[in-house]
């Protein structure tokens, strides 16, 4: 009796393919079982879309292997199939690729990169071949016993069999050659190593606002249904304790909890808190700071049901939890939740989708809601929870404006006299200060005064960033790097004549150390804390007061609780406003408010000094006045007038090619079909472009953009599908990148 199964392939294919299932594998294939299947003369990872069914298998190729541990757990639980299907449809990405890209390295590929896994990363599993061991062969007493154990207990790791059989490897090979067993190579999964960061003792008592918030969330959790809740609390209002209480409630109800955070630093902090309260054995973590083996180990521990709470960055939204009781999304507004390559999803939005699929509430916490989230809460789509006061009665920091147009001479080239005096006073009192500048490196460009040109990236239409400590010029877009040149590559002027243009965190640290050599200064950005170990070390030094002044990018703006920080200086508040993007004002308001929230969280009062050339901008005014209502009201009015989210949905379509003319021509062709699709469907909307991308050349490929505006996501999806169908295949040298709900237009 032939069996077949539909398989979603980890390939750019929009439809599933059917494969024949050998009789001995029929009972092992379930929804979302990972399979190895033949494809176009090679092999591909695939995911079963259901159980095998009886059908005509003539002309179909057999599946080659099952990659999941049948007796243990699937990397993708079948219960999440509908969640994945809806995510793929919304973000216009083939289902098989969505599934593969959601998994940790080694689990989302048919074969490891380069074709081999190092032996230290391999685990051999032995299983009796299905349907072949009813009459055991006479291959010797040891082999007979070996087979009977596999029949009784199911597949076993070779390492475990070696405890019973001294020649287990040789026995397995003999039995495999005779056709009685199968030997599978699996990526080795390991437990996470390393100590999480937590410097916060549990509170003695929750305040009335926190208690009310917890009761509000518990009421929703007890109904075991989906609901989105926005927890809008000022910085330092104790949102983390509310998350922990929600997790404890989920565990009490024999369900699981997922906490998403935007960055590794916040993950380390929350991991420490949760493990100290709930026990390390009940908690798993998922973020890019883990080694591939550690990520696989954590993932499979979750899949096997060995943990109850998962804390992680955006990719943790795919964690194989089957019985979720609550999802918490910390700093919901953070743009780090957006994946910018391959599968371009937003972790916050997928958390809402997952809450719908698994009938559990989603709690989104922030002091600065995204404009879209605020709007939805105001119109009643999200239930609102408010935490209007800081814990322990601490006051919000005092906000001070420094008008750079009239500030006079700068100290070290970037400090107004007011901020410099405040810094000296803070350090003298034994407190700590933050200087915030959202630009890493020493300078964003290296200028030749002779020819007036900056040294550019050979692969991108961008200047290279100077990193003085490493003696290199780096491209922060494509990763190109080169040593400092001995002369100008444009005109040949001597290298010592080249001048840094602009200011980065590295330059701030150097100049501040020259100005005040006795101060202990630390830099916190991706260059100094690029991995979990580096970040853990810097955060530990800050917590133990081994640092007086922290110079940092947005890595320092959110979530961290350091009671000794009493001063925050925003060096250039206008930097984000200069970006040609309708979200520029929102980014500015969020950054100022969030970094200001690091001040005054202990016994000392907080002071925030904002240096700006545009003190009258509504984002700056609202942040200085602690007035979110004023900001959201004005920003929403502007967006309504211009037709931007949340009043319209956006889809960015970027066409790329090594030949500019090819990209431009393909973009014009697709834009024409998008307009025709809107007319055919009779829907409102707008097709803007094509136009050159703001950075037209990246990684030696030219980029042209089309922006599709639609009244709803469903309408945008219909227009896109019809336009792509009618436009036909793109030329082979042109790539299309679709970004639904883009956060940056590039």
C-alpha cells in the first residue's frame, strides 16, 4: 500500500511537493517532522505538512531520511504548524524557508555547512530498521542482544550503547551492513554554560500599581484565551516584577511562559533574575550570544519539555513550547525585534500571532510604546495597564535642555560647559554617569583635506568608519575592512594628513580620558561588547562601581538597573532627527526617554542633560517634559495627514542586481504590475517609486525601491500575490527582497 506526504522544502518554492514514504517510515512521520528529501539532483531539508496518507505514489521520489529523534522530540512541534503557515503568508515568505530559518544552526539545514560537522559536534544514534527485525538474524550472541535492546527501547545514542557493549561501534556497522539497523548522525546538543547577570535583590514589597497590574494580567490568564495587553509604565516602575509574577502564575497553572527581550544584555539580566527565583533547571535561554551547540542544546531541552520558562531575543518567539500560558514582550517598541534579512519578521508581532494560536495573553511592556501600539491601545484593540510611578517612591529624573546654538565653546569638542560641570560633580560625589551617543567607532568618515573626498567602501556607496584602536576602516553595512591607508586613495595625499570627520563613542572615550585622566571610563557598544562574555564583563564592572562614566550607544538605553547612575548626558539629540524617515521623531523621543530612565533609580536624584540644536522639535519637547500624550498626539496627526502607519500598511520591495540597469528595469516592471493589481482588485492604496535606495549600492549590488501603501495587511497581500503572478519571473541576475511592515526604508 503506497503512502505519500506533502513536504514544505527549505528552498524558494511557494508550494509543497509530494514524496513517497517507505512503509517502514510511515509511523515515524508526523506534522513538521524534519525530513531529508531528494531535490533537483541533490538533497534538501523538508518539513512534513501532515501524516502520510494512502495515495498514488507513482512517479514520486522517496523521502531519504528522518532527521528528528523519533523517540524524543521534534525540533518543530506539529502543534505550531498553523502558526508557521500564518507567519509565512503574512510576511510573503515560502513556508519551508520560514521553518528552516526559525531553527538554530545545525537543525535548520539538511547537511551542515561545508558538508561536515566536526566530530566533537556529532552524536551517533542507532535504531532497529522498521519492520525488519521480526525474525532476528543469527549474527552472534552480542549482536543478537544488541538488536533486542534496540527493539525494546527504541533508538539509542552510540555513547550509551558503549556502556553495555565494548565493541558497540563495530557491532552497529556489521548490523547496518546486514540491513538490520540504521546509523544516524545528529548534531550534538549541549547544555548552556556561563553565569547569567543579575545584581538585583527581590523587592521587599510590591507597590499598589504593580499589584493592580498583576491582578489584571492574572484575570486574563485565568480565562485561558488570547488577549493583547499593553503595560505602559514609566522607566523604573517595576515592569520586570510583573513579568515574573505572570510567569509564576503560568507555572502554577501547569503551563509555560515565554519572555522576549530585544537585546542580549537584557536577556542576561532577566535570565539571572528568573533562575534565582524559579530555579535554574526550569529555565532555558535563546539568543545569538550562545554557541551553536549551546543553542541547539537549549532548543532541544525545550522541545523535550524539560523547561517551563524561556527567555530570549527575537528568535525565541519560535521556541518549541507546546503549552504556553503567557508571553511577555519587554520593550515592545524596540527595533531590534525586527529581523532584517532572509525572513523579515517582527518578533513582537509574531508573539501576538502566537498568542492567538495558543490561546494565551501577550503582555507588551514599555515606557515608550511604538506609535502604532499606542494608537491600537487608545482605540481599544489592546487592554491598557498603567504603572505611572517608579518603585520605592523614586522620582523621575530632572530634565535639562542645553541649546547648542548658544552654548559657547565645547570641552573636548563635544561637552557643553553645563554638562561638563555636572559630570565633574557626579564623579566627585561617588556616583556614575552615562554619556549617550548612538554612533560607534572613532569617526564616521576619514576625510582628505586635499581633494575633499572621504575614503569609501569599494562595495557600497558609503564612507568607511574609522576605528582608531584597531587601526582600521570598517563598513558597518557589508563588513568590509581595511587598514588605515598610507595615503589618500583618491589623490595620493599623505596618510597623516587625513582627518577624522564627525564623532563616535571611541573618540568620546579618548578625549574624555585626556580631559580627566583620573576618571574610570568604559565604552559599551557592539565593538566592546560584541558577545555575551564581553557584555557580561562590562555590565559587571558597572554594577560593582568599577566605572565612573559609561559612554554608550543604544545598548545602554533600555532595561538596565544601576542605582548609582545619577547623571545622563545626551550628546547630540538631533542625530536621529536627521534621518529621512517618517519614524525619525519616534526614534528620537524613544532614545531620549529610555536613556533618561537610567538616571535616578537609586537613593540619589537623577539629572538628564540633553544637548540639541533643535530644542523646539516636538519629540525633544515631549521627552524633556515627560509628556507622552503630547508626543503621540502630534506624531499621529502628522502620520494621518501623510498616510503612514498606523493609518496605512507599508510593504517595501527592493530589487537588487550587480547591473544597475537590470535592477532599475525590473523595479519599473514590477511597479507597473503593482499598480495594475490595485486597479484590478479595486483597492485603495499607492505605489511609490521605483527610486534608488538611500544607499544605492551595497555589497556590489545596486538597489531600487518600491513602496506599497495599502489600507490593510490583507489587501497588501492580495495586491502583492497578483502582481508577482502577472509580472512573471524576474531576470536571473535580479533579486527581490520583500519587507512587510518595514522599520527602515533602505
